[in-house]
């Protein structure tokens, strides 16, 4: 299942998930981009989002307004739906209308392998290679991996530090997958100091000794974080139409 957390009251860009992109609200574009991969449900914090989704035939469910993160929101949705513990759930952000199907499919395939291997805690995400200039951007989260492609650490800083001059940088793509049991376990972990310092919720899992399996993908998509991003997105969609 794909669950899309959608929050209306974004502090940096209010109501951005309902912003028009080429004639469709952003959350609807995102949902349609992945709708033929698996069942899609939008987990919303406001009736306005619910009504917009219904208008376009997208299933949506009202969740609490007090969640700290989108992961907590999708967990509430999964609990309301009474999903089985082994159900695979992918969290696609509502502001990702350019998310590629291949990325989501690759993440599902990794989750299936982890489930087959009977890993106790199942959590996975994606990354791609980025250049040194991009690595300097604090809005682009970087990840360092171990030999088994598990995340060692995520940071807004350019990691690893390039003292040798031969560093390779990997950019984290903010799409997450869990099985239902692990999603619930993650959301019940205590907050971690490094999570609050970097403002990266995935660090909570690493702080508590959980493994996050990382999948390398090719992606040119980008999230809509600012009005400037929205303008760029509209120009792209109008150019493709």
C-alpha cells in the first residue's frame, strides 16, 4: 500500500499540497503518479484535503492535526485501516508530483526481499549519486552507507568530509518503506537527540540501533518546498502538455 501524508498548514508554504500544477492539485498529481503501482490512500489533517481528493476519485482519510511527522500520520492511517503486520507500506510525500514509478517499484522490491529474509525490523529508503556542489546544499540530505547498503548516518552537512579529495556523495530521496509492524515500532521509539539536532526523523531509527536498507535509484524528481519550486513545477508540466 502507498500512503501519502498531507498536511494543510505548512509553515513555509501554507496549503501547498493543494497548489495547482497544470490544472490539478499537487496532492492529486502525486497520487495519480503512483496509483497504478499499488493501492493509494491520502492521510490528511484537514477536511479540505479530503474533499479535494474525493473530487478527483482519490481515497483519503482524516487523521490527527498533532502529528510530529508524516510517518506518524501514515501510521495512524495504517492503524485505522487495520492492516496486517506484514503489509508493506510506502510513504510517498504529497509534495512529490515528479516521483518516478521506477523509484517506488524499486523500494517495494527491496521491502519484499527484507521480508523474505525475515529481518526483524523492516525499513528502507532510496538514494542517488550527487555531485560535490549539490552536496553543499543543507536542504539536500546526504547519506553514508555500510558495505551491505544500510545507512550509517544521514546529515544536512556534506558527508563524508572530503579530506582525501576522492569522496563520493549520495543524496537521500525522502521516500520510506516499512512493513506495518516496523512502522508502528518506529513511531513508538523515543525521540533521539540527533533527530532534533538535524531535524531528520530517520535518525531516530539509527539512534536506537535499527537498520535502514538503502536502494540506489536514478531520479531527477524534486519536492515542492517553496513557491519558487512550484513555479518551476508548473513550467515543467505546461512544457510537457
